[in-house]
DNA sequence: ATCCGGGTCG
DNA sequence: CGACCCGGAT
């Protein structure tokens, strides 16, 4: 099964399409955070505290009331019950449907936070989750199985390594034309399929390093695939949205400085230092959708943003950039 | 009409 | 850091 995912992954590594999981089967048993991150100091918080809803940071806490119930959430309901915000787990791939969202309030273990985390990060996440509930971001509806290129491959039975290696590159390339860089990707997919057949029994490798060894698979896709295909999150999948938004929020810094990060890998490492591991996987679809709709690369819609009161970058770049005077270079 | 962005490789 | 491609924004 995960092979199809790899093909898709390779295909879409630089497009907006994102893989979605079909089954939400069992989860990998998780170790305690202390075990996972030895050396990271932890602080206990008192549960069951109530807060003023008018304050953004309170919203997160109210959400944590340990009420267990199942409800249907519509946009209308949302307005009535500010209280209904899904746990971040519910933003895992495929779990958020566009108009109607089923969610289960869970008893969460978010009473433990790491030292070094930005003060308001939980409130920020909660605010973003609220904005994401409409499910109108492309990432919610244009999952990879709906993408034209994948459908075309699928019709030809080409989501399969044996079939792929027997197909010539030009044919492959033509089929995946809808995606960018299709010629390179056709080549990569063929090469990867061959390796998968020879060394991994026709499946994709299940380790980060083996994935990274495949041409065309970089950190972003490798971490995504480990999370989604193997349900074994090894790191945060940092794409351009996670990178940009993390910096706008002041969540990440270059090692030993308080400067913004300049590469996705810096962002990943910086984020992983404080973001609880439970959130590593869902943070990607959450921020991607947010980045596609509100916190856009240029002219972010800060006036539409529910956390513009606590975002350090709010309205900082909303106005059209001062048309810097064109430098006329003396010839 | 042009330009820019995006993940990865070389 | 350019090349790969094309969609989308300007």
C-alpha cells in the first residue's frame, strides 16, 4: 500500500497536493515525552482552570476541559459554541472534511509543556484551528488521490512499481504532465520504483534515511511519508508554509541566535526543539491550509485572521510593499 | 505580458 | 545557487 504513496509523494513533492490517509487505524504506541526527548525539561500545569473567553490565550485552555463527547460541528454551531475546537490530532490528513466536521473531544495530555516553547503557542494553534474549521483550504480538498496526475497514473495501473519500471519515461512524463517538473519526476519515480523492487520488496523503505537516499525525496517528503505512510513520525514535515508561518509567529530561530531561519531544515530543527511530539504531524496540514487561505506568502490577510492580536507579524507586511525605488545603475 | 514560487538535485 | 515546469498573481 505505501508504494502508491511514494509515487504520489514523489509526484507532488513540490506541488500543493498532499497525501491523505485513508484509514485512521491504530497509532504507534507513544513513549512519554521525557523518554523521547531526554534532557528537555518539562513543567506540569494545573488542569481544570477556567479562563476568560475573551482573551485569546484562554481559548486554548477552555478547549482542554476534559469533556468527552461526540458532536457534529457546522459553521453555525461554531458561532454559537465558541467552545468547539478540535484537538490538533483531528487535523491529521484526511480527518477534516470540508463542510461538516465530526470531532471527538478527547481527554488530552496537554498538561505538560516544554520549557523553551513560545508563550502563546497553544493559543495560536487553537486560533488557527478555528480558522481552519471551514475546511476551505485547497489542502483539504485537493488531496493527492484527487489530483489529475495521480488519477491518470491510476487509470493505467501505474501506481505500482512493476508497472512503472516497465513504462518508458516519456509515457510516464506525459501522464504526470499536470504537475510541475514532470520530466525530472518521471525519472525519479522510475528510479525509485526500481530500487524499491530490488531492495524493499516492492514497497517503500520504512526508515528516514532509506527514504532520503532515493533521488527526488528530500527532507520534506521523507518526513511526510514516515508520518503518513508508516505512521511513524520522525520529524516535522516543513514545507514553504510551515517555514514561512513559523517565522512570522516567531516560533523558530537560527541556532544560537534570535534571527529568523533561512532554510526549511533550520525551521524543522528549531521547531522540533519545543513543539510537543504529538503535534509534529498535524502541524503541517494545519499550517498549510492556513497558509493557503489567510497567512499567504504575500499580502497575508491579517484583517481576516483570528490571531492578529497576538501575532508578532500582524499587519507588518500587509500593505503592498513600498515600491522600492528602482535603482538606476549608472552605466 | 511577465515574473515568481516551490522541493530537490547537482 | 541555478535548473526544472507551470499556475497563479500582478
